[in-house]
C-alpha cells in the first residue's frame, strides 16, 4: 500500500514492480523478480518466456497489473503461473485503481 500511496495509479507495471521489490526487500523479505517459469510437456521443457513478476519468500507469486479492470484472463494467468511454478498462493494486484484494496485478489491453487 505504501508504494501505491506514494505513486498513485497510472504508471507502468515495471515501475510498480521495482518499487514494490525495493519496499519488500527493505522490510527483510526475500524477493525475486522476473523469475522464469518453464512449461513442461510430454517429457520436454519449453522456455516460452513466461516470468513471475515477483516471488516473495519463495512462497507467494505476485502478478502485477496496471489495467482498467481485472479480467478473467488475468485470474487464469495467475492460476497457470501457480500451477507451472508449483506454488500455491498468489496475489493479483491491479495498481491502476484509486483505492488499492479494490485491486488486490488473493488466489490459491489446488
């Protein structure tokens, strides 16, 4: 919330990502960014260029958006990332909102 209060809505996702990563790390949390997510199919591994925006404490996948509204495809994307990464918990955060609490969706896979 601190990042959103300071910057407000309307910026690009990569700006929010860098600032959120800094904020979480400054609080002592382990944060990886742009973590590759390979696709495994039929005994092969395909690097299709998928990346997790943030992975916090090796447990929570954070997918950031800066869009007019969260759509079903955004939820599906996060669920797919959870499945492919083997993680259970994810946050879908749309930062292009006036009040951040309306832009956060918590999702659990499995």
